[in-house]
């Protein structure tokens, strides 16, 4: 349930409501929106609680939330979450493009890619240093060395970076390099990792699990939000279906679904969503037309030689073509492309 405060409510009245919630063993989560101040009641609520809270001074109304996820719901926060990274805003009017190799392979490979994607209009550089791998015998990333390359290239190319964190014990390390922490599909329900990431104050991108329902995905988001980190975006990266022609089935419909039920921004990843480079552009365009707040795309200087996900990686030329094709789509849905950042906080 949520407690909506009157616009005239004082700070003392807000604090009093939170205290009252705590005295019955629950947690009050304050959200100070532009339009209204709302307190989310987290935990097992009970029937009499509604009346008990409704009579407190400063309270406008108490509204039960029907969904099992609370903080992630539109009912709790009607206005869109907008995440700021330097001068880039994710979830507002602008559309962001995150691009780069699946895995960081060398400083040279990363720098070359960063320069090319930035010149084509990308806003954020992606690259995995810690890579989840279905087979233990495949490339699993350069680890900390990869983070060092990301930090170096971030400075040289002037692009903020997003990179994956795979284990709770590595959250602090990865957060000291990354501008956005990526939690991968295979870890969507690694609850210890979600909570540890939720304790940081870094923006987080939570990818949808391979077979996750919308509800499971948003409950995973709730683990992060309930730790006090509101800078969360979701990423649709395709789900597993009976179809084997494509690597996954990109669920375009989930983009407007999330927009309806949640205030969190949604990014589309057509690279993992399709697994085939020639499907990346059409599916990216479809996702943007459906309202995605951005796309994440894998780009490699030489996809044939890529240590990971070469088949779904775009060449520099193909990425440039994607960028020129997406501009009219972005404009058609009344949005604009975020400009590549020049100032980057170190
Ligand atoms: C990736 O972004 O490289 C990745 C491993 O993605 P996912 O977790 O969606 O498979
Ligand atoms: Mn990949």
C-alpha cells in the first residue's frame, strides 16, 4: 500500500507517518515526486493498517497496491524515472544508444570501437570485462584488466561506460570503474547480487532473465529498489521460446507493457535478442518505435575475429547505417537522440 501525503504536509508529518509504519514492524519508503510525496509501505500489510494511517495528520489517502511489486510500479510512482549520467538523461525525452563489443578483448580493440561508435552518435560505451559464459571452456572476459581498459578508453574517447557485474563480492570493484552496472540475464534472480548492487549509488541496468515473466522481472527490480537505489533501468534482451532460428525471441511487446505498469526506463538489446547481425537494425528500429528509451548494440572492429558474440556484432559501417536509420524513427515517436557526451566525470 502507499500513503499519499497532502501537498500541504510538513516534514514532521511525513516523518511521523514513517515512524508509525515502523512501529508495526514495516518499512516506509519515501518518494518525493514533483507532484506529490508518497510513502510506500513495504512488508506484510494488514487490514487495519489502512484506517490507522489514513487518520494521521498530513495524510491525503492510503491506496492499496494490487501488484506484488511495489516500488517498481506506476501506482507507487506515476512519473517516469529519469536517470542522469553526466549530461545524459535516460528515461526522459532523449533516446540513448549504448554500443561496443560484447567483451573487452584488448585496449586497442576497445578504443577503436569507442571512437567509431562515438563518431556515429553512440552515447554510452558497452563492454564486458566479467563475462557470463554458457560453457566454462569459452572466453570469460579479461576481468580486472578489462576494467582498466574500460577506464582508460572512457578517458580517451570521452564516453561513459556500462559493464557487467556477476558476483556480489565484485560489486564494489566494478562500481569503482563503471558509470552503469549491468546485471545480466543469467543473474536476474541472483538475489544477493541484486541487493548488493542496490546498496551502491550507481545507476543499474537489469536485463530480463532468459525465461522471466514481467512479474518476476519487476520483483527482481524490487530487490534493487528496496535497498534504496532508485537509478534503475530494465533491458529486454530476448526470451527463450520454441523458435531456434533466432538466438532468442525479442519480446517487443514487453516494452509498452513495462511502460504501462512501471516507471522504470526500458532499453532494448536487439543483439542478444536476435543473435544475428542482419536482424539487429530492423529489431532496434521496431523497439524504438514501440517506445524503448534506448538500445544496446554489440559492435566489433572485426566480427569474424570476435572472441564472443561475433555473429550478432555489427561492423563499424553497419553501426553507422543503424544510426542513420534510427534518427527518423526516433523523431517520429516525438523523441530525440541523446548527443555523445563530451564531459565525463572520472
Ligand atoms: C551481454 O550483454 O553481453 C550479455 C551477456 O547479455 P545477457 O546477459 O543479456 O545474455
Ligand atoms: Mn554478448
